[in-house]
C-alpha cells in the first residue's frame, strides 16, 4: 500500500490473476476509483510524489512467464509505464531498488530507478547474491540490504 495526496493506493494481486489498484480517499474511507493496471500487482510505493507499481507478471501452465515481472511508473488515473523488468523491489531514500531474479533468465540483474527522473541504472556488486529472495532499504540513509 502507498499513501499519496490524501489517497491510499492498494495493489490487488488476486493471487496472480488480478489487475487492479484500489484508490481510497483517506478523508472519508471511500473508494475513489478502481484502476486497471498490468497483471498481478503486488507492491506499490510513493517516492517524491510518484507512484511505482511492482507486478509479478502472468504465469503459463508450465510456470514460465507469459508476462514478465516488472516495475511501472503509475499515474493517478491508472496509466502504467513500464520502467524495467524486475522480480523484487524496495523503496529507498530517493530511489526504487530492484532485482530481476527471473528464473528463466541466465543472470540476476540489480539496479535502481531514480525517483527524480525515472532513469534506470544497473548496479554491479563485487559479491552479488546468487539467488536473492528479498531486498530492503534503510529509509534514513538509503543503505541496501
């Protein structure tokens, strides 16, 4: 969930088949809108006045992806712009940090999206984690864990 401009945004994954975000007015706790978004939204962040939506994609019957997981910039009307393919993400001080650990690709990708200009940058670590399963940040200083 994310709060922005007096509205609460809730990602509705539908256990993998959902494609909506509910926009709730916090002044009276009523639903303002149900926004249609890419499939399987699982996390939403508000950083510097911009909403970011993490979607886990859509799976085929053989557990491969029909639609790859990704992070989108989300407008308040529900318009979603794909920024990068990613399976895991976390909001940091001024960035969205992500890992693309798609099991059907040959390598793990680490990166960040600048919250000021939405520029995507790959990060390279001396000793990357082979099979990362989570990411978190310290909101005070931006350290990545």
